């Protein structure tokens, strides 16, 4: 079953974002390069993207799915528009899409 798994936030500075959220909520983070960090609690984790070329314009909900290619086909068939085709990243693969109201989301599989 697909479920909301992750929320990625565009930030200006990952160090500043980690300091704020760490102090405010006690969260700890793993760094995935100089411009990306994320919580690793296993619940709905939060990621910070500070690379302007990679960051979404708003918060990016990420939906975990079992079959990424099937999800892409289902999104397109339902009227969604793929904005970033399937790509690999450390820990998995994902694609980005917009729904009919223009909200950007992503679908992801681990591995």
C-alpha cells in the first residue's frame, strides 16, 4: 500500500536547518553530501535540500510505493504530469509529478 513516507523541504542552508529542527524537536540528521541532510527515524522522515538546482519550490511530499514503474504509469493514467523522470539516489529511486491541481509530489522505492 502506498503511504506518505517522507517530506523534503527546500532550505537555504542545511547546517542552519539542522540546528533549528534539532534544537526545536530534538531531531538528529544524517548528511548525504554538502547540500542534503535528513532525519533517519524510520517514521515519516524529513529531508533538507539546499541545492537550488535540485530543490522543489515548496515542500515535497514523497509517497513510498512497491513498484515505481507501475506507480509512474498509474500517475500518468490518472492525469498527473511527470516533472522529473525516474532517477536513482543514495537509498533508492524516485520520480516527481504534479497532480491535476499543480501540487508537486514524488514517488519512491527503496534499494
